[in-house]
């Protein structure tokens, strides 16, 4: 996984926009605004990539302090060049961070890439303060079987096209549908969040449920 993301890091921002028809930036702004961060909030940008969420939080978060964490050093280097000051290289299943540190944890397109989603959610809850937020944006499996087949086929076609055009390798961006095949629908993920101790789970659907945003509150006893 680290090697693959090292390879795609130079084109990561472009591919994110291409797969979303240029709408990704607006979805991330809406996710940050939905958090309603208090002044001086402490925020973790998990699986930060090149730091989109970090920069938006810095812009909209009224003095928020951001820690950007990713598994891939090359992504972190690019995040720092874009103005993200505090970066950490680490694994979502074993975060090198103290308990109850963050008011909010943002995850952009990272959930389906975590080898152990349950372990990652345990870690996210551990480092979040009681009453704090988890805000995510990711690909999901449409609940309708026909829509699911169409969406996965479209992702494969997009991945192959951009892989050939940008790298001369058709399979390099087909990691998106590969990672999605064993993942969840938006509704299933909402249910999982509730089962592991989140409350007030809110979801927003994009591209017919193929991409979705979630906002959930860590329960006081979680």
C-alpha cells in the first residue's frame, strides 16, 4: 500500500478531482463546515494524502490546530509543501498519538484502504475526546445491485484510462474499485458507526451513494 501511494503521490490531487468530476473540493468544504469546529479546536487529518482537509480546516476552523497523518512519506512531503506544518507518519491501526487528544478526526478516502477497519475505528475513537467528531468522505458500494455493478465498471474504466495516460500502466488506478469491492454501503457504514459507540450519525450522499460523507459524535461513554 505504501509503495503504491508513493508512486501515485505526484498525480494524487489530479486523480481525486478527475474521479469526482471536479466536485471533490466542494464535498470536502461541506464536510468541514458540517463539523462546526470551535475556535482553537485540535484536529487530526487521518490518511491525509497531500493535506486537503488540513488546509480547509486551517482556513475554516478559526485557529484550529491540525495534525496530518499518513502512511506514505511522499504524501506528507507534499502536504508540507502545501502549508501543512505538523505531519506524522503512522498506521491508522496503531496511531502514535495520545488518548482523547482531538476534537475532530477527518478521514478523506482512507476508510476503505485500512486493512482492518474495526481496528482503525477503535484507534480513531481512542484519540478523540468524548463528544468529539469523526468526519469522513469516501467511496461506498451503492446499495442497489445494478447501480453497484455499473459504478464498479465505471471506476475500472476511469482507472485504466488515467493509468495508461499518466503512467503507461492501466492497472495503477484500478486500486479504487479493488479496494471498494470488499467495502460497505453508506447505510452499512452508518450502522457500523452506531454499533461501535458513535451517536448522531449523519450521512450525505454523492454520485448516487457511490461517494458519501459521514459525521458522527463519539459517545460520552465510548
